[in-house]
C-alpha cells in the first residue's frame, strides 16, 4: 500500500468515527431532553394527583360535617318530641308513633351515610391505582432513558 492509501484509510476511519461520535452525542442529548421533559410531565401529573386528593379530602370532610349536623338536628328534634310527650303524659300509642318515627329516621340516616361513604370510598379508592400507574410509567421512562444512555 502506498502512503496515499494509508492517508485515505485513516481519513475515512477518522470521518466514520467523527460521524459515529456526532450521532452518539445527538442521541445522548435527545435522551437527556426526553428525560427532563418526562420528569417535568410526571411532576405535573403528581401535583394534579395531590390536588385531586386534597379536593377529595375536603369534600369528604364537608360531607362528614353535613351528616353530623343533620344527625344532631334530628336527634335534637326527637329529644324535644320525647320531652313534650313525657311532660304531657303521653299515651302508649303516641310513644309508639314516636318510636316508629325514630326507627324510620335512623334507618334513613344509615342509608344516606352508607351512600355518602360509598361515594367517598369510590373516589379515594381510585387514587392508589392512579399513583401506581404513574410510578410504573416513571420506571418505564427511566428504563428507556437508561437504555438510550447505554447505547
């Protein structure tokens, strides 16, 4: 081989190596950009999830307060009725009617309470699934980023 051939081979080798290095640097840059964008998106999703949880907890607290207030009003009303009947020397049928109203009110309150707590539980039960999905997505993105960085 002549010296010109050696120079040509070295030039081609250096050119190929430069192109490979440039492509590798570009891939690493793209990987870093995608990783930072993904982390930012995950942070946004996590903040939305936290705000959703805060909103649900606020609604739950409000619902519990409303139920407690309603129960207190019902109990006070029934207490007043019982006191009036006792003071007026109520008859057995009158006391039985009050007892029936009390039983009906308690059954209605229990049903409303079950319904409200079922609604709250349904909202709260979805949050762990959302958080698990976000964690799995985050892990998958980290794996992709790691594999791109290795290449």
